C-alpha cells in the first residue's frame, strides 16, 4: 500500500514510521527542503525527532503532487487551523480511490467544524472516504516504538478497517470506532483541558487539583459530545479518557507544557516560543467554546482557558474560580446538558 503523509512535524513523521513498519511504502511531504534531504539521505528528522532512525521505505519531498501520485492513503498531519488553506490547492492531485486520514485535533475557528468535515470539504470527497486517528498518541514515545493503542474512526466500516490494517504493527494497535463525532471532540477538547492542567501545575497546585480538572474536564467533553450526538461509550475509552490522561500528564505534551509556562508567569507569546511547537488548544479553545454555546452546553474549564489566553484572566483566578461554582450532583448532566461542571 502506498501512503502519502502531509506534514513532516513530529506526529506526521512518527506516523510515517508507523505506516512503514506496518508494511506501507511512505512518501512524507513538508515545506522544509532541509528536512526532506535529511529523511532521504540520513533517514532522520533531526528537528522534530532527534535520535530516531526512520525506515528506509520512507522518502520525503517538498512536491505535494509527487507525494500524492498513486497514493492509497493520504494522511494529514498539519496544524488544524491551516488545514483548509493547505488542502484545497491539493484537491486536483488526490487519486480518485484514495482514503484521507486526519491526524489533526481541533475545531476550525471560522466554521466550528471538526477536522474530518474540513478534510471532506477541502478535498471535495465523500465523508465515507475520511478516517480519523486519535488516542493516547504522544509522538516521541511512539517514535521509540513503545507499545500504544489508538482509535481509527470513520462513518464507513470498510474505510476504518483499511486504515487500521495499514497502521497495525507489533507496537501500534488500532481499534476501530464508528463514532467520528465523539472521537474528534475528545481529541480537540482534551488539548484545552491539558492547558488548564498545565496552568494549575505551573501555579504550584498539586495532584488533587490535577485530578479535579481532568475528571471534570472529561465530564465537560462528554456533555458536549452527547449534545452533538456522540456515543457515550467513546468517552471512557482510548480516544476519551486515554488521550486525556496522556496529554494532561506527560511533560512531552505541548499543550500541557505551554499551560505550565503560562502558570509560571510567561506571556502567551513567550510561552509559545518556549514550547517549541504547535499547541492546538491555544486557538481551538475559542472554537470549542463557540461550538458549545451554539448547542447550549456550558463548559466552564474551556471558558476559563479562553479567559486566560485571550481575555486577560489571571491563572490563579481561573484555578480557584472553577471550584467556586454552584454546588450540584456529580455527573455529566446528560439529561440536563446546560448544567455546569
């Protein structure tokens, strides 16, 4: 099987390795000539995966048409807010039989659309030709071939099965799931919750606060998902709690790291530089909040993160304010989605 991976950052390059280890011939596309030359000559991506030797079945190019030619899978691992602008010019080069696979985790700012929706529109393909991959997928650990599992979701079971087969290996175990809405919302909102956890830890709050934000964050994700028709079984699974735990706990999570920098007093611009990569939650938190408001779901943690990042709310006020909300019974509020966390 031939796979084209659009995006030569850490996750795109890592997933290219996963596909190659599973037996695919992989073409990696990115804008950096230096990265392409490194991959082709030395089989490394020194900028994003230092010390990792890539399979020789991965080749790299800066020519998107060359990367896409004859591809069976087109894997998309680019920043979510630039996805539409990047993909639309590539529509003409997409093979008629190809399946698109989104590795992106976010909600588009201008439309409040999930990434699979953006991909289908930008490439002008049926939603059944789109799959999403999500779960506890920290790139650095997978690049070292540490065991992990993931979720492959599509509205078409055959598409999900095709993608799962293409990325299954001794250390990477995909499970299929038909709940695209739930899987994508988990992937997008967990980045926002990880920012909140990082901020709280940066302020010196301990494990009790961390556990509180994670568990109430899951309730927040679940409420939004249920309001949008997601399957309740998705949220305690790999794409939900699994990804949330990994992203909120790992120092290699960019969203968690950026949140910690903010909690320690850095300005947002300085924290972005210090983090050294795209933290999707910074922009997606606003579109997630807009989406929640459009369906009448209150998301206090998300609202607080938006307040800190984009409205000048002090981090300490955010952390303490979350616990000063009116008392209520614990739960997701499935039958009363307007209630707060």
